[in-house]
C-alpha cells in the first residue's frame, strides 16, 4: 500500500469507524500509555437529523448512542474521540491515539502500526459489503411488444 499522510480529521474518522476488535488488535497497547484523563469515557445520545427527499425540510429522525473521551498526553497534546455505541475502552484508546498522533516523534510509527492496518481492514470490509450488495442487484428492462394481429 502506498504511503498515506493522514490529517487529523482522517485519522479521527478512521479510529471512530473501526470496529473495536480491529482497534484493539492494532492499538490495544496504547492503553498502557500514561495520559491525564480530561473527560473520562461517557455515553450519551445525539439527535440524528434527516431531510425529506434528501433536500427538503429537516426533521429529527431519531437518537444514536455515542461515547466520548478526552485525554492529555505527557507532552500536553490533547486527544479527543467520539465513537458510536457504548464501548468506553474504544473511546479511550481512540483518544489516546489522537493525542499520540499529534506528537511529531511518534506519529509516523502510529501511522504505520495502527492507521494503515485499520484503513486496509476498513477498505477490505467495504469491498466485501459492496460485492454482497452487487450479488443482489436486479436489472429491470422493458420488452417492446409487437402488435397482435
């Protein structure tokens, strides 16, 4: 895979979209990093908004469970994470990873050991899901009928 340079938005997105098992496998050791907890992992609800027809009037579609966490590294980098669901450890490790990625001395190592493998797994899972969806595709066509004499 080519070398990819992640910006903060892309690595936070990747950490949030990754499954807990994948994150634990790739970055579980980050739980051992000493960080000050600014905001311990806490779970709450966010309102999901939708639009009628995609462009019409906005409406409240429902609520989703979200867990957030904020930490400060030994080098005073603040890490934040918001993840869907109730997994406090996922949010904590994602926040620690965010803080460590802001340290120029560690970012390249975390990128190669954590982010690139997570990105590869996510791309592969999306490819499999797309293949499953394509297998159920139905092509409709219209037959032109001739006049009955």
